[in-house]
């Protein structure tokens, strides 16, 4: 009897031992799976965040804005656009938002009607409302604009107020900028923007701008505006124009600002100076201002850590029309470049859209 009970207890103990061992092994086998799942989930989240960031900046391609009027600047704008299209390498779409006068609209629409490039789109806007806004702004602050290219040069500072809400990021460029590299390298600088905070990105006049810089109405402006990066969503969120009003008022009252000798450059530099929380400094290769290369090239190259300029911001712009100069040769290359040399996507012709109204509800009308 005792022997039978002993055997029974041994069987029970053995069974419990085996059950516990199996259960333990099951738990141990499950732990790596959970860890792996967490690792995979973390990787997925990082990957997804990276993808979201890329989409956040790329949207449906790269958007560029140009403000131009009169035959001289309209023609310069065409050469600038051609230089961008020629260096277009990566697989993204280009959309040019061109603010121009009636003659410029005809010139640009006719010129690009023969382009077989489905990667490139043109949105053409009437410039007159933008110019009116610029005049009203100057009149409101009792200041004048003395820039040689006129009121349109200052009006660029207000372009965020007239672009459609479907555009989040945009590169604003002057007509006297010739690109010598893929514009994608400049578009990538939006990665420097702090999300939901940074509205404006500019290149400093010199690579090493003093940290204690104080605006005092004397030249040069602290920042350059030949190439401007704007997060339009943030501009709308923070009330960019209202902050620009405040910046101009401060300079008017404290430093006696009465004239914008460098148009939008003075205005946007003031914004960057007084509202640094909404501003980021861009690498100097983003705006290859010719003044630096011609007068102090060694210092500029040293300050840029050896980076070559990705464009040529030729000032004054008349230098582009002098065929005997270095910059004149660059302009001639792109001004005379055959359409066939520009990049294309082997699809349909580009879409040329005329903005009949400068409102967010304006109709899209394809030019015939």
C-alpha cells in the first residue's frame, strides 16, 4: 500500500515538474518574440516618422516662386528657370509660381508652350495685386523703397499672403540667380526648420554673422534674400505679416528707418533679427552672392567650409547681360539653351496654369 502511494506521489511530482518546465520554456520562448516585436515596432515608428518627414518637405514636389516684371526681368527669369530645369536630376516634380505682368505672362507662356516635360508645371499669377499690397504696406509705415528694381522687389516679402493654401513650402528666388546645381540640394535645407515653429530661412551676409548683431539701418543687411525658404503654413499660423509690421515699427522708432534701400532684404532681415524663434540660418552655399566672391572670395570660401555655391546670385543683375564677363557667359548659356536640352519625363506637355484671382479659391484655368 505504502509502495503504491509512493509511486503515485512520484508520478505526480514528475508530472508537475514536467508541466512547470514546459510552462517555463514557453515563457522564455515568448520573451524574445515580445522584444523582437518591440524592436520591429520601434523600427516601424522610426521609419514611418522618417517617411512622414520626407513627405512633409517634398509634398508633391519642389515649389519655387519668382516675382518679375518688365522685359528685362522677365527675360532674366526665363534664364533662371532654364538653369533649374537643366540641373534637375532627381525624381521629383517642379512647380514654378510666377508673378508677372501682362507682357511677362505672354512671354513665359509662349516660351514654355513647346516644352515636353511632364515633371514641370507653371502657375502664372497677375502681379498687380501683390504690387498693390506692397505699396499699401510702405504707405502704412511711412517709409519708401529705393531699390533699383522698384516696388516689385519689396513686394516679394508679402508673397506668403497670396499663394494658395495647397502649398506648404516654397523657395523664393530673385530673377538674377543662375543655378549651377540641382535645386533639390537647397530644398533639403527645409530639414533645418523646426516643425511648427520656423517660418523663414536665409543665408547671412557673411558666413560668420556676429552673435550680438544689432540692426542700425547701415549697410550691409545681416541676411541675403536672393534665395529665401518659407514654410507657408507657419507663416499663416504665426501671422507673418503682422510680425513684419512690428519689426518695421521697431526699426522706424529706434533706428529712424525711413527707406528700404535693399527692398525685401531689409524687411526680412528685420524679421529674422527681431523674431529669431521663427527663423533659421541657412548654409552659405544656398545663396552664392557674387559680391563675396569678387571682393572677399578667400574669406567667404573659408567661412563656407569649402562648400561650393549651388547658384550664382549676380548683383547687380546688369552683369548678366555683359557677354564679356564670367557671369555674362553663364547667362548666355542658359538664355540660348535649346529646349531639347532640358530634362523631361517622356510624358505629356507641362501644365501652364493661369491664376485669374489671387485668392485661395481661384479657378485653375489651363492656357490654350
